[in-house]
């Protein structure tokens, strides 16, 4: 596994504990797309354990959402949980979701789509394009409606769940739609950060987690990441400690204490962003 800091994690650890006072979500509202299962199901647990006031999940399958909310209410009775049945490509459904819930303090864009791996020459382009419709257009619809619902100047955090394939698309040639749409999502996140400084946009690689999408991807072999690590890392990203990662891309495996120790290096070198390796595009230009 590639490393940016010396220590890498596959399981959660004390610095990411939702009970840590520095990670408290008390009084915060959170909205997670694709929240019925997998990573999206684990994120509400982290914020519920950290004392969030309100958490909503959205997805396309009501039975999964309803079951998840029932479990969450039992586990965290002090947090208000709700769900919305919405395809993120459906503008009207997304508008209705934000009209009902309002603009959350933390938005987790987790919903995504991966077409069955196949070489580009033979892939069905209608299915191939669905990756862009969900990963880019759908995420854009959710994020735009969030920004429209958010009071002017209000601070917030938007976490975009991305993938290692955005960096290593050449390693997964049969995933051209997934890797290229996720690479575009990373650049979109950086662009929105430049436009909206009061909102912290962060992209993350959640690790290889045992989900249906991971099995479908045929990626690997990787050491598997526990889903609690990804969820708790997102909780940390929503805390003031992670403000220096605005507009950047992080991996949940990176030890947060070592990452914080590199804060000045990251900021001064403008690291963890998409760029053309070995070349300064502004060099020689005014």
C-alpha cells in the first residue's frame, strides 16, 4: 500500500474514537447519500456515537433505509434519525430532501455507481455513461442543492467518497468509467472549494471494504479495511482538526496524528491535490 505518512491503519484506533471530545458532533446535522448499506450505513454510527443532533440517510431502496434508521434509533436514542428515498440523479427528489431536512452541517456524498468491469472496446456505452450520471451528475445535483439550501456564509463540510482508482486508472483498465468519473469528481471537489471557501470540501479513498461494489469491481488483492475506520475517519474530517485538508484528497489509512504533523508541509507545498506530475503549469506565466 502506498504511504504518505509512516503509519497506515486498516482498523480504527483511539485517535479516531467518536467519544474523543475533539471529535464531538454535538448539535450538528448530517446527511449521508447511499446510506442504506456498506460505508454509507457505517457513517451514521460514527456521528451518532459522537452525539450528532440529527442524521439523515438517503438511497433508492426504502426497505434498507427503514431498517437502518430503526437500528440507529435504538443504538443512539439521543440523535434524531430519518431517511429519504431519492435517486441522486432525480433533481426533484433531491430538492424535496433538502427542503425537508435543510442544509446539514456535514454532507457525505457516498452514493456511487460502478459498471461491470469490461474493456472499453466492447462495453455498452449506455451502461458506461451511467457511471458519470451517478458519480458526477448525481453528486453535482446533491451538492448544488445543498449549497442553494445553505444560508449564505454558513460554514459546513462536504466529504466526497472517492477511490484509489481515481489515481491508478491505468492499473484498472476495465474500470474506465469508474476511475475517470471519480478522477473528475476529485477535480470538481477542488473547483468547488475555490468557489466556496466557507465550506470544507474533502475527497477520500475509503479503502478496500467488503461491499458488493468492491466484489463487483474485481480490484485487488488488497488488505481489507474495516468499515469503522472509514466512518470514523469521516467523523474526524468533519472536526476542526482536519481544516487543513480543505480541497484535498486523503486516504482513511493515514494516521491522523502523523498527518497533522505534516500540516505545514501540506499547506506550503499545496499537496494532496490533482496535478500534472513534475510540471508547474504556471511556471513562466504571469
